[in-house]
């Protein structure tokens, strides 16, 4: 294709755009296409302003968040884009589609005439939403219902979910995963199956009933299924009893008893139900009630060992210009600068943006480069942008399935944010994330503060103590820790790991209290307690088992006691 032909085509495009946008509307202005952009020319400042307003009225860019970047790689997506381009391929309806940023901050950008962009955005947004992968869980009130749907009503759902949705059955839940449009249909299907399955409980209180059903379980279940098409699930009441006993022991003595959980480091609760954890490395640690650990420590950001480290960078994306970014650049190597500059071409360099790159030579797998604003004395949106940056970093770490991440004190250096405001804001966002977001992967959030910045260290320490330390702990954290250790020594936990039976056991000042599944007649304690009637002649349940095992002598003695106490 000759250069003269290209120039002629460009001139024709310029003329059509000028006519469509300005001349047809009586505006004496024109567009000049250059290699690096577009110039707007007009006969006066007044006309130029009118032309700019016209552009703002007619042209627009809209953004769509991409939940799953793989959707953009399938042929169906390309077909939809091609079809839309053909449908709106006229000078007055032109638009372009591009992507900006990297996952999980990836966006589809549609630019062009407003009316066209609105229509195209709706179609693309619907497609991206319907084709994103999702996980859904349906809670079911009984294990028997789950078993019935899974094993005996399979014909109602197996063909409809084949090759489209993954279905897994839990004790009291049905889990669905796959593309949203298919999962939604399956959700409706399984909800109907659950609601249409009748369920009831039969409690057998007759003497010998439990033994009969345990011995004849297979026959009873199979016969009921054969004759009625119903599934019977026998519930072992002993398990429920032990669980109830465990709850009662915990209510009476706190959480110092032990079941099957490993003992952690000494901790004490705060007024917010978060736990301050004793550490041996000089750091402050708090575990939120949802299980997220927040760590405050002094150190160098470039030495972070978490899976991702957060960096701060200016709009020019030059890493050598800030203290934090320069330290990270020196440790990571020059390739880090090349990686972040590649994102500039994608239009990612905007205040509040988060750009994700490889960690290069750092100990961290990834780097989240944040473009934070300068402090505006609280007069603008700087504080809101900083909050959004922290939130986006946390969400991105969870979406990337990362376990740990490290933050510096973003904005406390050259950007001029008040140190106490940053400490409060960042901890706010972490706690909001912990309480509101369903985080399955992110476990540790670390704040690394440079040892040469005592003001920031003090601000974060003050905020930490204010939020996570009770009044008594503030007056004497060492005293609380000592009391915690003494308490653990006093209530020493014991667990019979060699036994296969379920057991909850606690030792209180030398007295052992146990809740255990087993046969009371096999106990080797000095005394066992029986429950009977007023004449000691009850021959059912526990009393029957004890009297049968003890023999006729004990039974005769019981009868004599009954007559003497209640003649």
C-alpha cells in the first residue's frame, strides 16, 4: 500500500469526522490528525470551546470490569466484537474496543459515539457477566435430602449439568461451579429438587429400638427405599450428645478444654473480638475474628518475604523517584522498570490505579504498584483514592490466590499524607476486608515500617494499641500474658489421642472432666451413676444396660433399697 494512498485515506477520514461532528452542527471547527494524536482547530476561542463541548456531548468512553480474563481469549468473544463492529460500521456510529490494565484490574474500554457506546457496552457487559466462572453453595437442612438427590434422583439433574457445571455433594450442602449462565440454571434446578423433596424425623424412644435399627440398618434402609422410594438416614444420637456436652463444658470453663484442635500461642481477646498474639520476633500481631492475621513490624520493604509486596509510584511510573519504589527497584533489578512501563501503553497510569508485575529478583512473587495521589488537605478525593487503593490491593491478592502480602505506609513520604490518618485508614480497610469479603486464600497482611521513620512507627503503634488492646492490656500487657500462661497451666488440657472414641476432656485443679462416647458398663472408674425410677426397678435405656451388666445381686439390692426408701 503506497504512502500517498494512506495519506489520502487519512484526509478522507478527517473530512468525514469534521463534517459529522462540527460542520453539520454549524460549528466552524476542524480536526487535524497527527502521528501522536488529534488537534482541534477553530476560528476563535469561543468556537473552540463550543467544539470541545460538542465532543464531550457526542463522544464517550465506558469501562467494563473483567471478572475472568480467559473469556477474552475464546473465539466467541472475538465473534461478538466482529459482529458489533459490522453492525455499527458507519461514520456516525463508529466505536473502538480495547483493553486496559492487567488482571485483576483488567477492563474492556469502549470509546466512540455515545449512543453507540451505550448499546455496545450493554451487550459486552452481559456477555462478560454471563460467561464468568462462579461458585455457588445451596444449604440443605438434612444429609438425607442430599443423599436422596445425589444417589436416587440423579435422573432429574445429571443430563442437564453434563459438561457444563461441576456438582459436588457435602453433608448438608450442594456445591455448583462453572460458567455463571449455566450455574444459574442449575441453581434453579437444584432449588426445585430440594424444595420438592419431603423430609421428616422419626424419633424412636421404645426400649431396644436403637439396638434393633443398628443391627437391621441395611435391611431397613433398603426395604423402605424399595417399597416407598424414600431414603432413610439413621442419626447416631451419641454424637449429638457429646457435642452438646462439649458446648456445655466450654460455656462453664471457657475455651480451655480441648477437643481435636492444636494449641496456639497465648493470646488475649480485645473489645472487638480480635486476638492479640504474642510473638518472638519483635512484631505486633493481631488475628481478626474472621482469621486474618495483621502483622506490624519494622524493616526494609525490599526484604519482604510475603507472596506480594505493595509499591508506591508516581504518574510517570519512574521507580527511582521515590524512597520505597527506589529501594524495591534496586533489589528487584532494572527489568521491573521495563515491566511497569509496558503497562503505561495500556493506559493504566491513572491516580488510584494498581498495576501488577512480576517480582523479578525480589523474594516476593508479585509487586502491586499503586499510583497514590498527593495529599490535598482533605479538600478533594485524595483520602478516598487512598482507601480505594488499599481495598483494591487486598481484593487483588485474594483473586490471585495469594496467602500473604506486605504494605508500606502508603502516602506518608513525599505525598504528604498525615501519618496518623494513613495508619487509621489502612487498618480500617484491612478490617473491612476481613469482615465483609469472603477471603479463602489471604491469611497474613504485613505492614513494614522503615526503622528510620519514628513518626510513622509511632502513628501505627498508637493506632494498633487503640484498636486491638483492651484498657487492662494497655496498662499491663505483660501482666495479661502472664495471667494467660497461669490459666493454661491451671486448666491443663488433656486429649486421649490413642482412643478412637470422640472425647472432650479438661483438668480443673486436679479434677478430670470428660465427655466421651462409649459403653457406660465398661467404665473403670470407682463409681458410675445410674438414672432410675423411685423404686429403682426401671429396666430400660441406661438403667437396663447397667442392671443387665451388674447381674441379679445388684438388681435385688436395688429392689430392697426401693422398698426401704419408698415403702
